[in-house]
């Protein structure tokens, strides 16, 4: 791990010098996130919060000394003292910087750029994932849904559907053309995190919109079989390696969801997390992208996940085709030309705005098949 350690120490040394010569405005903290990605220690995030806030703090020579001390402790691998010293830095930032909350978002977004999922980031840093998801701008082309049958919806896709306010549209997809039931599953942990634990938070109103669909059976809660969970545990979190050490990419809850998906080849994973999608459908691209960002060589084991992966826009476009906005259309179709296409475009653009990683050209393709 010498390469990563040297990167971390170099950035700490540069930060200490920037404080001494009073040139913090030009200090670049973002390469420090490489160390967070590899080690995933909360004390490194505390240090990064301090580094990211350097331009907004009134700093003195003792702060430079504190960084020098952290440099030595890191060299000595003294984890306990590193934790206590880094907490002092984080407390200083929280107390003195007006940009504390904003820099938390910046660090979280940079962690996302390095390949960590929304769920994994929220395990490492206290952040509003709903707001973070709306600020990401990474897009990927997914396959089209031919038959739904069974979909497993992850937290990111569920957040997009809630934020866009179209949870009731899923009801149009409950039955296929042969009157057979289509199933939309979420895990118990997903229902807790996205719905019930979120009710008293900022996005509580968005969460409430899902309760009718949980009540009428449109969305079903499915538990992961403990035996299957044991067999497939750490499927993804032990797939990416640096120097034979696995780098966790996703959260425990997200790993549960993927375990549920691979139980059957017919199950479709619905996710709006760019990193999860790319890791599953384009693993080579994922590895190369992270290697370029880290400037380090990584090893990625083959995942053997053959299930189809789509984003939430595929569900909403199928719902629109089945008339989920037909009442609105009926009231206005004579007055506005191409009204169905206008509805589809506005809904898909809103999905994109709320974190669905759908490309602009894909939106055009989807709209082209909508009939008026």
C-alpha cells in the first residue's frame, strides 16, 4: 500500500506548507479521496473535511503543526491517535467554517466519482443521499425491458421514482398483456431506509408517496434467504482488489439486493446508481475508469451476473405506454399536438434531473416510440 500511503503523506505535507505560506486558495484536496477510496476509514474523511475547508478557515501555525503530527501518526500507522487527532480537525471545521455542509457534499460526490455506490458513501459519511443523487451527472445506456415479470428495485431507483412523484404509475405495470402479475420487489432494509426511517427527514413527503403502493401490493417486500445470502455474501465487495486487498464498493443493503436478483435469471435489477450499473454491465470500463482516477493498477474478478440491469426510466416509459397519464391526456389531447410525447419528455427529463443516469439520446429514442 506504499503508493497510496505516499499520496496521502504528500497531500498532508502540501497542506501544512500551504498554511505556513498562507496560500490555501490554490490547494487541491481532491487527490486525497484516493486514500479514502482504498482504506475507507472515517478518520481520513475527517482529515479530508479539514483539507477541503482550508480556503474558508482562518488558520494559524499550530494548525500546520497538527497536520504534521497527523503525517507522523499516519507514517507510524497509529490508528487510535489518528482518530482522535482527525476528530479535532473535523470539530474545528464544523465550528469555524460556513462551508462545512457543502464540502461534505463535495467529498461525497468525489467519492462517487471514484466508484463508490450511494449506499457505501452514506455508510462512510453523514450525508443526505437524496440531495446527493440529484447532484450527480454520470450517465450510462441500459438495455430495454422486453418482459417485466420480476423486478428488484434498489434504493437509488426508488428515490428517483419518489422524487419525481410518479409512484402510482407502477400500478399500470402490475399485469402484463396476458393478465399475469408482474412483481416489483424491494428488500425490508430498502423499505426502512427509503420510506419509514425517512418520514421525519427533509424528504419525508417524497417517501410518503410510496406507502399506498406498499399497501396495495404493487410493491412487495421480499427477504433474502439466509442460506443464499451466506453463499453470495461479498459477491461485489470482494471483486475489486488493490494489492490483493478487496475494496468495498457497495453497502450491505445493496449487496442484499444483488443477492436477491441473482437467485433467478428472470429477475431484473432496477438501479439508478451509475457505479453499480457500470460494474455489472461494463466491468472492464469500471475498472479502467477507477484506475485512471486513482493512477493505480487494480484487479477485478469476474462477477458472473447475467441478469438484466435497467434504470428507473424503463419502468416509467412502459407505464406511460400503458396510459398512466391518460386522464391528463384525455383532458388536453385536442388542444396540444403530440401531447403524449410532451408528457413523456417532461417526465424523463425530471427523472434525469433526480438522479436517473439516462443519456439525452436515450430520452429521444424512448419518446420516438410513444404514440399519440
